C-alpha cells in the first residue's frame, strides 16, 4: 500500500483500506481530504467493532486515540455518534 501512497493513487489506496481496515488510521490521513465520508464511515465501523471487543485498558486507550484522530480529520459528527452509542467505553 505504501507504493500506492507514493504514486498518489488514492482511489486504489481507499479500495485497499476498505478491504483491510486495519491500516485505516495509518493511511486515512492521505485519503480524508478527497474521500471524507468514506473515511468517516470506515472509522465508525472500525471503532464501533473495537468498542464491542475491548477488554482492557490498552484497548480502550487505542479506541480513544482513534477517536481523537477521527476528530483531527474533522469527523466530529461521526465521533459524537460513536460516543453516544458507546457511552460505557468512550468517556
């Protein structure tokens, strides 16, 4: 995927991230300007799944970090809806 980033092939990079969302928070910064809604939707799904599976403090910290990144990418509404849905995890 790094070669797609360097070749500036953002559409293909988005497709790859959609197939493998594990890399979302690494490559999202390259995609969010051109594809904000798709990135926000992927973030929502990924964070929501993480909240459902979180069992310890380390995982909760990762969720908080990912939400902070989403807000940094101007995904405030998405972050707000995540917080409302997952109030037990996200404070």
